């Protein structure tokens, strides 16, 4: 009988006296394990860092693992470098080459373990110089640096065609491409995500003010742009044409963070033809403007009590509203949602609303929430044993509450469960014959465990 057992085509064997380890697995199986370990992270900034850490950790185990990792091109399609850690730059060119001809994600960020480096701008330019030959396959570009002067310039750096680019996170360059390089969009047919962040007026630089029509024209030339984010932006808008004549037809997801009231109102006032989702974070409406906002899902995150939420919701035409860590979600908001529209006494405010989800909100009362359900569901025939199959807007179908701070009484829980098709409170609820245990992760994604009654 043979005393050797061949476990893989690579010829790795185990003697009877040896204790099997993971290194005795076939190389092909180790490759699959490594791909799972590295490629399981999402496309967020933190996900990029976790992916880079996992890849480096595997390479550091031993020469066998390193040789396997560097032989798999798809493990090197995301290149992460730190603008304030100089030694990282010596291996960038080799890392990029390991991805062969696959689509490439380029992340230039800051290490929280190192102080700002005054040579940061030079490091960024070095990185871009190494990446230029690969721009035609560049899929994502994320730049997060300490000094605004370190940001790459479209005018000086991005002269190559980038037909594969799907995401760009940028700031001051946005003004330049809107006003001086509109033809640059012809190289961005695949761009699906655009973030304009930390875009503020610079008193030391005389620049032509950006008009809203310039922005709209730029966005309209991006046929596949779906996700648009404005964060910490301070544009000066002087419309050359009436707001109601400007329409943006291609964007499906609009995210607005840390904007002042004027810009927020201007953006929301436009005709967004195909919006599926709007997320508003840490913003305040300038005043009590009432206008139509069309989107299926509305996310309101960290809106304060003076954020004029009742005015925003009065003419919102959507299905699901999410309140996340939102002090402005109070009894006044519930009163607005439970009242008829001042311009149409035959319909409720937010007339298409059927689902309310709140996370980390506690400024509303249980009594006000019950009044809202009673008013909007006054036409529901609860005598019908299958009433819950016939609920439709403006009647409420679902209410989910997580992180309210206190539990419901048994009587209140039974009341809500008997008046709504789906009701959840702090992780436990009822969905017409099924008991759910649910929670939201850090991205506000619902997960649940289902137990039939």
C-alpha cells in the first residue's frame, strides 16, 4: 500500500506522520477560498480598505499563499493607496499590472495611522502617472486627500479617454468640466455614479459662477448616470431660465448631504423625471416651500426639528418614507401625513404613501402614530377577514419602528397589529400570520428571521 496520498494536480502530498494543514489543500481550492475572502466586501470606502487589508494579510502568510494571490488577476482590480504613506507608492505599478486587462478601481485615500504629508500632492501625481496607461479600463476613481491642492485636475491629468469609468468622486473639477470641458462627457458613456463633494467657494480664486443650467446640461449628456450625490456643496446658482423648464431625465437616485437651504430647495424643485430614490442628510429647507417631489423612496437622515419636514412631505408623491436618526420626525410630521391636502380636500398629503420606516427616532408619540393610522385607514373594512389584501394608498400598509427607546404596551402592539398588514417595533412584529425578528445593518438594510405562527 502506498504511504503517499496525492491531493491535487500540483502534487502536494501528505505523509502518514504529517498533520494535515490548510496548505495541503489543492491550489485550485485555495484560490477559491482566497477569492471569497477578498472579494466579499462592498464598494464603499470602508469596503475598499477591508479588501486591501485582506489581500495584504493573505500575501503575508507565506510564499505559497502570496504566489497564489498574485496569480489571480481579479484580486487586483481594486488598487488602494495612501497619500500620506510614501512607501506604498513603490509597488503601485506592479499591483496595477497584476490585474492584467480587467476593469480597474483606483482609490487614493488617507491613512488614519499617519499624519498629513506636505508631499501629498506629489504622491498623488506619481500615482496618476503610473495609472495613465490604464485609464481606458478605469472603472472607479475615488480621491480622498488632506489638501485640496492635492486633488487631480481633469484639465491636466485626465486627457485620456475613460470609456469604462462608472464612478467618480470629485470636487472642484466639477466646475471646470461643466463650464470649460463639456465635451469630456463624451468619454463617460458608462458613468453611472457621480459624487460632487466638498465643493465650496474659494475667495482666493476668481471663478465664473456656476449656473444651474450648466449643471443640467452636463448631467443630461451622461446617458447612463443613475446615482448622483451632492455633499457639502455651496454653489451660487443664477438660473438663466425658469426652474420649471429644467428637467433631468436620467438620474434615478439623488443623494443630498450637508447642503444649505437655498441649494437644497433649488435641486428638489427641478423636474427629475425618473427618480426612484431621494436621500436627504443633515439638510434644512431654507423656508416653508411646498413643491411636488416625485420619487418612490424618500430617505430623511439627521434632519433637525427646524428642517421643515411637514412642508417637504406635504406634496411628496412616493410610496415609502424612511426616517433615520431624525429629530425632525415628530408629531407635527405625523399630523401632516394624516391631514388632507390644502389644495385638494379630497386627498391626503403624501397621497401615495403606504409604508413608514423609522430608525433611531424618538421625538414622535405613540398616540400621534395611532391617530395617523386611524385617519389614513378609515376606509379599510376591518370586518372583512382578508382586509389586509385590499389595502392601497392612501391607506397605510406597513409601519416599522427600530430604536424608539421604549417598548409598546401589549394593548398598543395588538392595536397596531390589527390595523396594519405589517407592523414591527424594536425588532419584533407581525406580517399577517408570520412572526418576524428583524434588524437593520449599518447601511439600513433589512434582514429578518421568519417564524410561522
